[in-house]
């Protein structure tokens, strides 16, 4: 982390995708009807996150391959 960045230890395990923390976006109990802005860039960022990173671990149980569903 560079000296001009602010760090939040509680967010280390969170998955940021486009404008959203995915845990919050998927939490319909706490955030019902949360509007999704810029659908296409969000989905592209989501696909890139899965493709470019090992996000299919137990850390992110909502990130699964379709063959695992």
C-alpha cells in the first residue's frame, strides 16, 4: 500500500467489483432493491475478476463455476 492510500483492515476480505462490494450487493436482507448502476461494466468487471484471479476459493463461496453449481 502506498503512503497516499487509506487502509481499512475490515475490508481486506471483501471483494470489490466495479462500484460494489459483492457481499453487500448480494445481501438482500440489509440492502433490498439496491439499484445496480452501469450493468454492463459491472458484469464485465465481475467476469474479469473471476477470470483473472483465484476467486473460486472457500473465501468467496458465492463465486463458483457453473459446473460446481
